C-alpha cells in the first residue's frame, strides 16, 4: 500500500503512515509495521507520538522487546514525546520477552520521565516480568511501591506476585499475600490457591499446603451452592 501511494504520487504524511502501521499492528504483522516506520524516516516524514506508540504496540503483539526499546530510544533522541501508553507497552513487551531486568529499567525510566502516574496494568507487567525471572523480592517491593503510589493492587497483580514467591519458595510471603487478599475481598480463584500451594510445597510446608487446599475446596463448594440456589 505504501509503495503504491508513492508510485501514484499520492501525498503521504504521518497520518497516512500511522494508519498503515496501525493496520499491520492489529494484524500482528510487526515486521511490516517497522518497515513502514523506517520508510517514514527515509522519506523525511516527521514521526510523532501516535505513530511511534502504534509501532511499539505492534512490537508488543510480537514480543519484540529489542525493537520496542529501539523505538523508545529513537523517540528520546528525536525529542518525540513519550506518553504513558508507550511506556506501558514497552514494559509489557519486555515482560512478554521474559526480560525482567529490562522491564524494570523501562519502568524506572518511565517514572523519571513522565509526570502522570503509570497505571496498574504497567505495574502488573513489571511484576509479571519479575515473576518469570524468579525475582520474588523485587516483585514484593513493586507491590509495596504500588500502594505507596496510591494505586490499588488488583487480583492480577497479587497473583503475579504470588507466582514470583512460588518460584522463590517464599511460602511465608505467599501466605501473607493471601491474607491481604482476603482482607481486601479480592477474588481468589484456583490459580491463586494453586500458586500458593506450590510455594508451600517447594518450602516443604506440608501442613500449610493442606490447609490451603482445604480452604480452596471449601470456597469452591460455597460458590457451587450459591450458584445452584
């Protein structure tokens, strides 16, 4: 499409290129999206925040964290505004690529460079990346910082932190997180209990694992009773 527009002498600007990149991003075609972004530079078409953010979104769909970081760096060099959506997608891209250290770096850069607070989705992506890397202490710190930043952690964030504790055999911290979830009336499903039980298993805490299993079965039974009445 881009080559056809140029061949036909049709005027192309950032809006047209952005629409093409968005179409590729929605179709999961990150290579083509990046090719169009590169074409803009070669034809001296000025890139903007929307175009770059859309290209980063395409990278996120393909878990291409290297390219997402390159786009972010290029935006900084070109003095293109980087908004919270772009930062969040870069962090998510690093998380999907199992790059916990880079996700943490991207989070630090985002906090230092934008005035508005990043949302809970971005924070959850950081914790998920740390979980994949078995960085349970750092995951717990992120959860604590979220509360300090006046964010209200949801079940997704707690489950990601629990997963990190499981990988680190941090059964005591897993128990504490479950207690906090109960007090906050957060949804605790089989994934939540399963991760906590595995943490106890890895820490050779058999009694605690059995207690959690019984709690899960009790909740499942209560839920079934409510749904049948």
